[in-house]
């Protein structure tokens, strides 16, 4: 049985895969211990790449909470990037995923006000409904 690719191998091969291959790779991603320094910039870059297929971008967003957030600066960078995507991205799928996933990060209480502001300006009813549900779920758990 072949070994799972390392984070570095995944990052190096990613650009040579088909869109479906990139989507499946991110969907099945299980980061190993010590992979976060390699995966964090890769996932954030993929999520922000407007030339990338939207399903691939959404899977990159969904993979962010899988990182090891032992380093506080890592969670801050990811949270800030997700806030920006939720607020500014042109693709409603990406805004939706970012606005929901941010509540799966450590320190999610720091996302309540920025996400409320994002919701006030969000033009898509679907996104408002989903992100509001994620926010309300978080508030009930907290």
C-alpha cells in the first residue's frame, strides 16, 4: 500500500493535478503533525486564488480548521483571511464557506462581530442564512 503523500509532496504535485484531483485531494486531506507550517500558506493561497475552480477553493477553506493551531499567530492569520474571504470574495460559495468555517477555529468568539458586520452587507440570502445558522450554533455552544 503506497504511503500518503507528505504535505510538501501534496503542495508540489497540486498544480499538476486536474481540478477534480485537486478537489479530491483537499477533500480527503488529513494533515500530519508538523504539516501546518507547509499547509497554512498553501491552503490560504488556494482559497484566495480566483483563477482556481470554486469547488477547490471551498475545499481549501474547509480544510483550514484541520491545521494544528498550537502557534497563536497561525490561527490569527487564518481567521483574518477567512474574515476577508467572507466579506470580500466575489464567489458566494467561498464567502459562504469562509463565514461558516471561521467558527471552527480556536478563539471563534473573535469572529462574532466581524461576521455580524459581514452579514449586514451580504447580498445573497443563501449565504446570509447559512452563515447566520453557523453563528447562532456557535453562540448556543458558547
